[in-house]
């Protein structure tokens, strides 16, 4: 798409000089190239919504399946589960997050799961839950994980991948550039976890996503 020099100046002014600075720095000061890179970044961010949707829902549902095996389907309101959650005074607090969501007006299980922050599910994949959840159940919900890996190794790799996926998700949600990340690595990380969870879902995502094609079109 060809954009006039006048429009490029106006676009940069409206979206702000500081926001465009990152793109200009990576385009040797060319306003036209920076605008094209910005446009490509927008398209790629939009395209990543499909893989991010599928991995977030798949991951949190995997955690729910394991939690329910130990704490029943009533786990959001079960003190035995709540007491196992971290309860730090500073930073993100999973205990507070769960209690706030579980005490909403007429909450349902589905509503609680959907309303909990993605970082809540990331925290569920820490070593503190190995004995209670993952050592026994992780291969049930991630049946395609490598057989040579121990449950603890599987859980640890999932946790590290979720952390990176959440960073990508947050950058997109806050309209920040993602072109400085390893975009193919991000996609491959999502595909790998989906494949560990379900080959059918991973194949479906592969068929409907447009991320990999856009990565090749980077200006």
C-alpha cells in the first residue's frame, strides 16, 4: 500500500512521535518504511489473536481438568484449594484474584474460569503444585508431551512457554510493537503446547492461522 508523504506525517503525529520512534529506529529514519513496518505489525498482532485464543483456552481448561480431579468442580469455593494458592502482599495475588471472581454476583464455574487472569493459570504451572496436581495428572491433559520428559520437566517447560506467551499477549493487548520479538518462535511455542494438549486442535490452528504467512511478508 502506497501512502503519501503528507499522510505519513499526519499518521505519525496522531499516533505520537514516541510511538513511531521504535519503528523509525529500525528503518534507518525512513518515515515511509516505518509506516509500512507499523502496518505490518498491526496485521501480525491481529493475526496472533487466533493462536492466542486457542492456547489460552486450552491451557486454562487443562489446569481446570487437573484441579477438578483433586478438588472437585467446586474448587473456586473450596478452602482446601484456596489455601494452596500464593498470597503475596505485593504484586499479582492469585488468592485475591480468585476470591474476587468467585464472589461475583451469581458466579458460575464457566464465568470464574473465564474471568480469572491469564497469569493465574501461569502460576498454576509452578513447582509448588507438582505433588498435588502435575506429577500424577499432567500426562493426562498433555498426552502428546515427549515421553522422555518427566512430569516435572513437562510442567516446567509449559510454565516457561506460558510466561513468554503471556508477554506476547500483553504487548498486543497494549498495542505495543511485537516485531522485535522472535515472531516465528512465538508461533512455534504456541503450536508446540497445543500439540502436546491435542493434535487435532494444533492441526486446526495450523490450517486457519495467517501468522506464518505474514511473518514472511515483513517489510
